[in-house]
C-alpha cells in the first residue's frame, strides 16, 4: 500500500492532513476554500432489494454507529425506478436500457446526489471516522483511485475518480453535468467508460475546464483518505506485473529492481515464461512511476496499511459485479432489521416517513 512518506517520495503528493489536498503536479484541479459548506447529512446506499448480504452488514452499521445524527437512505431497484419516474422520466428508457445492472447502480448515484445531496457510499465501504469530523469543509468532494490501480492496472498517469464514495451539496452543477453526459456514453459496452470511474473522470475534466465559480469548486482527496487499500484480489497480478516490468524495463535501475522484485515475489525468470502479463506502450516517465510503486509494494511485502488519516476503507467485494453470486449463495438479512431508522424513497413519496432533506414533488 502506498501511504505516508512513500506517496510523497514516489509520486510527489503531499501527505499532511490538509484539506486543500490538491498537489502542484495536478494543476487542472480546482480546490475548495477553507469555509463551511452544508452537505446534507444523509448517507445513501443501494442494493437491488431490502435483503442485503450478511457479510456487508457490519460495514453498513459502521456508517450508522459513527454518524448517529445522519439520516440513512437506502435505495432498492424499485425505489430508483419510482424516483426516476417521478423526477427524471426523460432518462428512464436510458436507465432501463443498460445491459448491466452495475451501470444502473453507477448512474443512480449521480441522480440521487444531484437531487438530494449527501454522501453516497458502496455497501462494501467501511466508515472509520465520523463524517461530521471532516465533511463540513466541502461543498463537493471526490476521491482518487488508489495509485496501485491507477498505474499498475489501468496504466494511467492522470488521476482516476472512484465512484464508491462521494459527497456533494444539493444541485451541484458537477452532477448536473454527469447526468447530461450519461446518454452520450449509454451505448458504450465497457462499464468503466459508460458509467463508472473513467466516465466520471471525463465529467470532472470537462467540468473543471468550464467552471470558474468558486462555489462550484470540487475538492479531490488523495486515495489514502477514503480508499487506502488496493483490491486484494489483484495481488497476484501485481506480483506478476511488477516482476515482468522489472525484467523488461529499459530504465537504468532495471537489474536491481528485477532482482528485488523477483526474490520478493518468489518468481524466477523461468517461472515467468508463458505467464500472460499486459505490456502497455507507455513512456519512460510512466514506466519509472510503475517501477517506483512496485518497489514500495515489495518493501511492504504486498501488505496494506491503513493510517490514522484514513476516514473510510473499501473492502473490494465487488457487490454489483457479483450480484448473482450474492443472490444465490450468500445468506441475506433485512436492512430494516439492522437499520430500524432506514429511509426509503417510496415511504417518503407516500408521506409515511418524514425527512428534512426531502423536498416533495
């Protein structure tokens, strides 16, 4: 895991607990000012039904227990359909036309955050610090994908925005832009490009170039605040990729890196023969960045560190990608049992519950 001084030394990002966390290496970013904003105190989560996998209930509870003064809104497929029918009927055909459920799960969070504001989190995210300790500093916040994923999996130099946690004031123009861009990418097969992190990164890039109002600025948090752990399911890939990268690198430190990476991974050159490893075409700067990240992974024996500055952590169980597995193999429990105060949109619409953040129709 890249954390602390490792991040600063390897990638040039400062690691002090400062809320204007945008580095000079990313001049395109807008940063929020040191002032108080009013992100509605609502936590949004979603699952196809009210029956959630038992495995995630402890993480759901972490948001309730650490944020007792926040409302907890839970969005089922039925609730989202009702919400879009009432509020955004022009987008309903697009939404229902998605070929994968995960695309609908991605898209819904943009509509919900624009309409109501609050903080959206995936159900495999765990809360480590009360939201009231930090979220009031922003009108809108996003978080970068962790560096291992950005560089070693996606081979990208520029930051990628995660969609597993984000928060914003109501009617922020960023989410208006996201909603309006959804139809443009609706026919794209790849989830990341159609509705996920790559899509949201494009929205941010376009928004950042066009917005000049200080109240529209978005704070981008580095990954060690909200996504400090890389996907453990990628460890074998990281080991193979790092070893192959060191072996084939034209960088001046190739031989030393090859030796240390190979020994740490337990892989010899002969064992690498025939192992498929993605070999992208990138420049020496990107290659050096990946080698540096690999070196840090080796130094930490491919283990992950969650520092005191981390406010949330992603457990990477890929809930929406594995929906059929959860539906058929995992024991489920009612969300109403674990969160008796849960708010459903259908109840709000029928006036059977009240919320100071619901504005009627």
